[in-house]
C-alpha cells in the first residue's frame, strides 16, 4: 500500500507568529461566502417579488453566482501561487465586499444578476486561498488537521447562520429595505477581514517572472461553462437540445485544455493546472472523491428544502431550524475528526462515509413509512448525515492536499474546489430528475401532495445513500497516511 508523506522539510519551516489568530481571519472568508449562499437561497422569493423578477431571472440570481464561481476557481487558485496567497485572499475579500454592496443596492433584476456573476468571480479569487493558507501556515500534520477541523466548524456555523439570519432579516424588513440587508451584512465582515489579514496572515514568497496562462484560462472557463451551465439550468428547462449539445461540446474543449496544460508542463512553462499533481495518488483519488461526495451534499439538502417548504408547508425559517441539528452534528464531528492522529485518518473517513450513507437511507425510509410525515421526524437521520459528513469533509481536504508542494498548493486547491462544484451541480441534476419523475408519478397515482413529496424526497435521499456508498468504496483506493517529520 502506498503511503502519503508530507513534503520534506515541512516541519522545519519557521513558525508563523500568531498562526491561530491568522486562521481566525482566514476563516472569515469562507464564513462570509457560505453564509451568503444560504441566505440568498432563503431570501430568493422576497428578492423576486421586490424586484418584480421573473422566475427565470430569480433562478439566475442563484445560478449565475454558482456558475461564475465554479468556472473561475482554477484560475483563482493559480493566481494565489503566482501573485501570493495573502494578496489574492485580500483582493478576493475586497472584491466580494464591493460586489455584495452592488447586490444590496441593485435597482433591477438584471443589475442583481450581473452583480452576482461578479460576486461569484470574487469568491473564486478568495476561496482557494483558504485551503492553501491553512496547508502552508500549519505544516505540522496534527496542527493542520485541527485547522481544517476549525474550517468545518465555521462552515457549519455559516450554514446555520445563513438559514436563520436569512429568515430573520427578510421578516424584519429593516429600515424598509426588505431583502437588501442580506447582502449589505457582508460589508463590515469583509472590511474587518481585509484590514486584519495583512497584520495576522504571513506574506508568502512567489517566483518572479511567471505569467498566467491566459489560453488555459480561456479554455478552462469555456469547458467548465459548457459543462456546468446545462447541469445548473437544464433540469428546470426540461433538458432541451441546447443543454445536451453543450454537455457534449464540453468534453472536447476540456480535453484540449488538458493537452494544453500537459504541453506547457513538459516544456517548463507555467501551466494553469499542474498536471503532475495527478501523479500524487492521494490527490488523484481525492479529486474523484470530492466529485462523488459533493454530488450527495447539495442534492439531499435541496430535496429536503423542497419537501419541507413545498410538500409540508413549512416556512424557510422553520425548515432551516429543523435542518440546524445536522449543522450542529457536522461541527461536532469536524472537531472530533481534527483530533485524530493522521495515521488513523483513513479509518475516520470510512466511518464518516458509512454514517452519512446510513443517515441518507434512514431519511429515505422515514419518508416512506409510518404516519403522515412531519419534518421533525427526519431529525435523527439529519443528525446521522451531519455527523458522517463532518467526519468526512474536512479530513478529506487535509488528506488530499497534505502531500502537495507549496508552489502548487493554489493550483491543487482550485482544482479540488472545482471538482466540489462540478459534483454539486451533477448531484443536483441527477437528484432533481429523480425527484421530478417520482413526484409526477405519485401525483398521477392520486396520492396526497405531502405523500407525493415524501416519495420524491426518498428517491433523492436514496441516490445520496448509494453515491455515498460509492464514496466509501473509493476510500479504499486512498493511500495510507504516514506523516513524516523533517
């Protein structure tokens, strides 16, 4: 069995002054971006009514951000290697803050969609630097595990805060601004982090004379756009011919991108994506794990939102409160996983996948059997799901990035983040198809609306369970972890 070892000399690097204070600043970035996504999902009905937007425009407010974010992640990660991770982190923070203000002040749906596209690009500049800064700032494996565990806690807090705050802010209608404070809330957080970052995050060394691969940027953006736009929009449109044509066109474009990157690497040029990364077994298996695992993450929670709000008649806030135990168990499990010795991490990952799969199957069974379903009946399943995902998510990030050399950590982080987004979009598309087909069939059979939604949710949760079992199988291909000092 192959072992994963950390880069030689990693533990001998000079210690960074006040690294945990620096981590607190770094984690404000993902807190802000994840909370923003959750808040917008809650507030989208109010946004549509407030701006007089069509349903298609309202969907683009959400999808436009996701598309721009996913398309720009590889570029954002490589810019961190090229220009400096701290510099790109601060630039991303400021850009996200400015675009949040533009969103909050948008006078029309068209303006808001454009601002959300720009906000997605800003998030793509910011987020890959988080993984990279954690890995570089905490070279010692156990400290790095604790730092990634802290990231898991912050992601869980952001998910809860987004759902709860979104409902509160929209209902409060502060100063008659309706939904606008959900975006304006980012301004003080972003400014605080941008001011603190240069003081608490260490500057990193970059290699002079390297240039961004603009051809690679164009090819990756085109290929990912062709892949992701139909996955995001095709389901709602009924999978028309253009969506299938775009998916087909994405394959050759991404193949050309891969060949271009390989050619640049061979001749010693600076590629957008360092293809040699895939010779690292942990990274190669890890990006596939991210693709499969994240296909379950978004799809099950989206199906739950449809069930709770449309099938069971719960408000967005009430649905979010029922979901919150999953976020709490996710945070607790992330903390526990961060305390596990590196050599036991693969076992923890496998336990997490097994528990998450059990939670998804229990959720499906709960929706199908017994008395008319109440949202609260899903809490035990959601607790299992959150626990399993907490044991799996942040240790996986640490494992996949653990053996990457510092000069390529931004590129690796961007690629890993991209696969998370592709997996999420794919999972939503597959689960969405299952949900719609089962819902239509249940309605045609003449059963009640709540029961029809329960069946549809069970189908989506069943898909999540099967995909998570596949994740468990892939974990056997992940090399054992044998960290080495010096």
